[in-house]
């Protein structure tokens, strides 16, 4: 009885008027970039048309939303490109981030190969599959710090030297390639044929057939570079200067921990886990001081509108003032927040007392609105649904001080 009286008293004092209640509506799913461009450009399209259905979405009417990338303070980045019919957002987003870093640090504009990294990551996954006797995940997805791991071992090359497509191909498509590799590896497991040299050779043969053979050298000006030399001597990136920051409660704060998601298939334990307030403070300060960020998290929410290019958190999910560490962890623990997508945060806009973030996206739906390849994420959306980011150590001193 006391609880009921207390709630009525709070309502009487106007608590319910502290925020406007958003409405949910059902929206018909319309064909967009994925169906109209990507799948039409793949001649071996075999998927059946899905039955028309509606999705629950937020009613965005009445909001003064950002409408153009031109409204944002933004930093140099290459124009968005599509990842096609692949699960390689982790490579596209982090590669884009490092392109921006090369420009920020050295003033050089480069376009690097996303598929170079994807190629060698498949090789590493195949090795892991053999070493663990089939227990290690073999899938298209990975995490952003797979890029630093691959580059440290294999180097990197420009996209012009290796785009991962065959002559005449215009859209990335890994569906048949992945199926062939996965079928082969499952047969290796079934037959107990754990010869790593044979397995890697076979996976390379499949990759070469569908993606082409990666180069061993690239020519820049009058000089030939091995991929490791290109990274070290031309791009001049020190990959040890970058850290991954995470914020969740299921492991201790101020410790380096494992990000416990399937795409962290090698069980990396180098994530700097910090409380949400420090996480957001670091992100906000970095983007205001010239640093872009490679970020990852959940992008399948009712507060998403591909037509309007926006992501928000509707109040029927959670009011803004209630977003905290616990709300964030609750959604991760019950799997309503998942490790969906890697993207690149390239700018910001202060509007009505809060931030909006300019997001460069390689995914299909980001091409369904007016700002092709971009989204506008509200500050609340990042706070609740974006689980991790990669950042240069110079912009994370407040975090690193806590770990000394």
C-alpha cells in the first residue's frame, strides 16, 4: 500500500511530466539498398523473397532531428563504401578509423584494403579451428582489434593493390566462399584430419578462388614495400599506441578483461573495462579534440530509422535519465544488446544540450536515407547500446591513469 501511495504522490508532483513519452508504431519493411543494389548485383542470388512483415519502431514525428552530414563538426575520413554481402563490418570500420589516424598523425590520405585483413583473418581462424580441434568459432564476424592483430603479423596494403574482388565483380559477396570453407572445415572435424598445413593450404586455395591472391609487395612512388614495411615505413602507424575500451559490469571495472562475445573468437583479454561515466567522458572529449573512434555495439533497435538516418532511444524503452551502468548491463545480459556491428564515429553535433554523433557505416541500411553511408546516433543511443571503442592512448590518459 505504501508503494502505491508513494507512486501517486510522485505523479502528483509532476514526475511524469519530466520527459515526453514516445509512441511506438508498426512500419512496413520496404526494400532498400541491400535488396535493390547488393543482391541485384550478385548473379548467384539464391535466397527466396521473404514474406512481407512489419517492424515495431519509434514514432519520430515532432522531433527536430539532424538532417545532413553538413551540420556536424567532422574530421577527415574516406567516403563510405559498402561491405556488400559480407560479415566484415569489423574490418571496414577499423580500417576506416586507421585511415583517419594516418591523416591525423602524418597528413597522408590513403585508402587501405579491408579485404586484405579479412583474407588473413580467415587464415588465422582456420589455424585456430585446427589447434582447438574444432572448438574455435569459424565465422565471418570478428572484432575491431583483429585488425591490429592481423596488421602486426601480415602488414597491410592499399585497396588499389588488393580489393578482394575478381575481374568484373563490383560487389563483395562471401556467401558461397564462406559456405565452401565452413563445409570443408566441418569435414576436417568429422574425419579428425587435423593437419594444419593441409587445412591452411586448402583454405587459401578457396580464398584465392573467390577473392584473388593477395600481393607480396606494393609500389609507392619509386619504392617497393613489403606489406609490413608499408605499415611501418609509409603509414608510420604504431599499433601499440591503440587500446580498446569496454564498459560492462559482468567483469571488474579498472581491469583488462575479455569481451565475452562470439566474435572475440580468440578470447582477447586486453579490453580496458571502465564505468559508463568515464567511458562516455573519454569518448566525448576525444571527438571534440580531433580523434575519431572505431566503435561497436547493437544496431537493431526500434529507435532506428534508416529513412531519417537516425538512431535514438525511445522513452518506452528507457527514459534518458535512467540510462546507467545497470541499464546497460541488463540489456547485454538478456541479449537485447548484442555485438551486431562495427562502425566509425567521425564527427559530432551539439543540439539541444546533448550530442549527436556522425557515424560512417559500411552496412546496407545506411544507404536507404538521404545521407548515403552515414547515420546520426543520439548521445543516449551510444550510452546505452555501443559497447566498446578503439582509441589512441593520447586521448585515453584518464583511463590509463586508473590502470597504473
